[in-house]
C-alpha cells in the first residue's frame, strides 16, 4: 500500500471516528453510526490485510466501544457486525505479536456476548434488556 493511500485511509478513519462520536450521542442517528462502523471495519480490514494492524487497532477498538455503547445497536440484530469487529481487533493484536492482549480482548468480547444473551433471555420474561434503556431515554 502506498504511503499516500495509508495517509488517505487514516484521514478517512479519523473522519469516521468523529462522525460516529456525534451519532453516538443520539439514538435516532443509530443508522449513521452503524454505517460509520461498517466503513471503519472495511477500512481497517484493508489496513490489516496490507500488514498494518498497528494503524487499524485503535479505530477498531473505538468501533467496538461504539457498537457496545449505542442502545439501538446492542441487540442481536447487530451481533454480526460486533463479532466481525471483535475478531478483526483480536487478529490485529495477534499480528502485532501481542497474544496476551488478543486473549484478554477476546475474553472481554465473549463476556459482552454472554451479557447480551442474558439480557435477551430476560427480555422475554419482561425483565430489563439493552433496548429498555433507549426507550426510557426517549420518554
């Protein structure tokens, strides 16, 4: 990958991070956030495939945190995106020869997924789930 391409991609990723930061504050902008996360994933996957996981890592972590922090994106409907972000982030750690960090991150992600499963299970019983909080905020 040419240095100018890397610079352009990094600039795009910075812009996407800023857009996602704004969209994260408002539940009604969750589709903008979702699209920003998809584009971030795509750009970071390109960096990783060209042997630049260190350039992608922080953007991927940011995307993971955004996906976990937006109530409309927390449900199982968006789990494939979160899973792709989690796996790619762990792969970055491994590519950077940081297996301890990769394992810690993978364990954290598994806990988040188990947490989601527990929330989804409670939701069918009328208990509080991840989407409960977003509906409460709008009231």
